[in-house]
C-alpha cells in the first residue's frame, strides 16, 4: 500500500472510530456528520469522500463484523467449537461498548434504512455461512450431535444473539453485558447439544 492509500485508509478508519464513539455516547440518530468530522478532526467534505451518508459508516461495521466471523472460524480449528462460538457471541456486540442507547439506535436504523438493511442482510448471510462451517466441523469432531441441521444452527446463533442484545437494552439498569451474553450463549448451547427429542420440544 502506497503512502496515499495508507493515509486514506487511516482517515477512513478514524472517521469510523470517531463515529462509533459518538454513537455509543449519543446514539446514531443524535449524532451528525459534523459531529463526526469534528471528532475526527477532518473537514466535512472529507467525510463524503469516503461515505455517501452517515448510514454508510455502518458498512465499515459490517466489515469489522465479517472479520470476527473469520477469526472465530480460525479459532474453531484450534480449539473446541463451543469456545470459538462463545468468543464470537461476545465479540460481535463488542463495538456497542456496553451502550444500550447505541444498540437501540442501531436496531432502529437497521429497520428504517433500506441501504443499511441491504448490506446488513448480506453480512448476516456471509456470517451464517462461516457459522455453518463451524457447526459442521464440530459435528465431525463429535462435539455437536450429527443429526442437528448446521444451517439451522447458524441461523439460531444469530437469532439468539440479536434477541439477547435487544432484551439487554430494555433492562433498567442494564446488567453487565458480558454476564448477559454468557447467559444467552449458555442457553443457546444447551439447545445445540440437546438430544433430538429435547430439541424438538424447544
């Protein structure tokens, strides 16, 4: 990467990190492009050289999340599937920085912005493919019942995590996020490893 490309990448990263810090503090909707450029110490025009809109910053978040799925898949080769998945269950929401306000505002923009919803949907599908590989590897090693549907397990993983995060934002006061996620993952994993009869009842 040349100096110009490296500088551009650094500016894009600085804008993203500044935006995420502001989203944690104020929420997505109450953060303006000007707030972001001021925090990143760049001109407003510079922002639009990298992002068509504030919503498109979340595309970088999608890239960050995709890298976490890849890392979890790598971890799954070296350790138990359960531990790799537990790491991922905690890692995916880590950008929220234990901020219920940020999580609530992100859920809102996911539901109301078609552009954001499009790249979120694509990112989730890519993540599910990685999860499916991890569950299948776990089945090969005998860690997960062989009759379980890996495609379904991948979807249920995301469903469990999104549900856990949404319910966490409704608690007053919000409990420690790590403890909340541990409980959510343990419940999910109990379903993954349950007997076929028990799974059908869940």
